[in-house]
C-alpha cells in the first residue's frame, strides 16, 4: 500500500488524519436527501477524522428529521467512541424503508462526548448527501460511513485490498 499525504493546497489526505480520531466543527452546509425528503440540513456538524478514513459528518439531532427515523435493534462498538445505535427510515413514515440509514453514539466515551446524540448518515443508503452543494461519494466497502468530497484524498479504508490495514 502506498499512502499519499496532502501536498496540494486545499486538499486533505486521510493519511494525515490522527489515530485515535479527532473531532472538529464544520460550518459548511450539509444536506441529506432521500425519496424526496430532506432528512437533515445543518451548518453545525462535527467531523470525525481518522487515519485512512474519509471524514464522518455527525449532524446535531435538532437538524435531523428524527420523526422519520426509528432506532433499530442493531448496535456496534467502536474502540474509541463506544456503542453505536443504528436508525432506520420508514416505512411507517410513508417513505421507503431503509435499514440502518444512520447511526449515533447516544452515550459515547468521554473523549467523544461532543458527538453525543448527533446522527451520521450512510451516503450509500440515501439518494444524496451534499457538503456546500457538492454531492459526496460514499466510502467504499459497505461497512464504513465516511464521505468523500473533492478535497479528500486516499487511498481509503474499504477499497479492495485494504482489509488488513
């Protein structure tokens, strides 16, 4: 594997991100849309930056249409953030059912307390996620939830051959 560090102004290499991950505020305009509905609209997100991963945008619950979501039975554990709760869209809302469309850390470990209750959406399970109007690409691999925008460079965890990273 060859890693690339950001050497072009205005770009970020995921290989320059820290481990354990860092949280930083992001005031860009983030919108999540699916099946004609705006699921989230915020300028108050927190980005979690972790080595080899595109950023994950955590959206404040107040900026998410939580009335369209319900907690699923699924959980996972992150060695740093703690236990994640997953959220399913519909079908009782009139929108098509999409399992585990988002996740949150309701009671994260103390170092990640700022993301408590914020929701992160899977770009590969919605019609569109945008950052300042730019459609994002989902992190490859189907497991991770990072968002790739024009300024983010890889290679990314989740690409073929990255399982052992």
